[in-house]
């Protein structure tokens, strides 16, 4: 591990345009289950991701999503970013990270201090009425979810601005441009099977480092280091080496 951490730190120090792409694995140590990890929702079936996060299912029956949302909001106040979230925020602050793309919806990059997280799957931060488009804040939506289960506007359902299966991802052009111009892409805590995010590492002509418990197949991407272990432990060793 020390050799891999040294190599990772050296690549970060020697690169001019480092970009990170994060997934649900960066938040598992905070208590939010991922989808495909060893204790992910596809394994435990605590919620059924195909029902909870599918836009066609949501339009027919939004209840499973808002049951999940209540549990998530209950967690929210006590959620603290992981070491890895803080590591990326500190790289950004030191001027060593020029872009951060996340598939996560949990606001933890911002909580850790990252200023520039590009949330391509949206987040709970704001919500919109599905009928009239009225915007609601996090607090307004949370209160409505807790008081009435399904948050309603005058005559429509209010949906948090997160991207469901079957919806277009956000700010994809910016994410593509970031990856294309990166000379080092850190892919952290993502199985890289959900498109189009999964295709982003293949767009960079730079080097790619994968940090993920389970091996990730990135096809044609130029993967120079694949670290299959707990990211918090690994990145603690990397931080020690980064100047
Ligand atoms: P995924 O498919 O569940 O993959 C997560 C990966 O992280 C797995 O391959 C795990 O092996 C790995 N992993 C888990 N814990 C660790 C750890 N401690 N150290 C290293 N690796 C770890 O999730 P993706 O992000 O690839 O899939 C994209 C979906 C999941 C996006 O649409 C997300 O919005 C969605 N999601 C987000 C959250 C969140 O916001 N926290 C939670 C669950 C799902």
C-alpha cells in the first residue's frame, strides 16, 4: 500500500490538471449505503433502487422514494463527511485539484468544504414542483416530507432535484470538458457501470487512478494504478505523501 500511496501522491504532485470523479463509495463510511458495494442496496435490498430511483415508477407511485427520503433526511443532520471528502476539499484548497465531478446526491462534498463539486446526478439541495416548476429549498421540502409524507405544491408533487434512472444527467458537457482536459483523473468509489458517468474516464487522454474496494473495468482508459481497498485508509497514506 505504501508504494501505491507514494505513486498516487507523486502523480498528483506532478500533474497540472487533476480532476476527481466520485461515486457512492466515498460516503459509505459516513453511513450511507452505496448500490453495488459489498453492503450496497442491491445486496441488502433495504430499498429497491429500481423502484425508488426510477422516474417512471416515481410518476406512478412516489411513495417508495419519499419513504427513502424520510430515512435519508433523518440521517442528514448527523452526517459528517468522510476522510476522503475532506482530502479532496483540501486538495482543492491547495490548488492541486482543478475539478470535482460527483454522482452523489448527499451534499457531503460541500459539507467537507469543496467549492466546485459538479453534481451530475443533482442533489437534495433544491426541489421543484413537477407541475408548475416552483422551486423549493431543502428545508421547505424536508418539512413537507415530514409533515405529509409526499410533499405537494398547489397541484403537483415536489421532487428533489436528483437525477432518477430514466432522466438526463446534469451539466454533462462541463463534466466531459473537465475529463478531456485532465492530465490525471482520480476515480474514487464508483463501480463505473452507470452511464453516462461510467464513460467519462474513457474520455481523458491523461492518466487514470482507480480507488475502489472492488476492481473496476474502465476499458480503454489509461489506468496506471488500480487500488482495491478502503479509500479512507489509502488516502490517509496519500495525504501524508502529498506536499
Ligand atoms: P455503486 O455502483 O454503488 O459503486 C460504489 C463502489 O464504491 C463499489 O464498487 C464499492 O466497491 C466501492 N466502495 C464502497 N465503499 C468503499 C470504500 N470505503 N472504499 C473504497 N471503495 C468503496 O455507486 P456509483 O456511484 O458507481 O453508482 C452511481 C449511482 C449510485 C449514482 O446514481 C448515485 O447517485 C447513486 N448513489 C448515491 C449515493 C450517495 O449520494 N451517497 C448513495 C447510493 C447511491
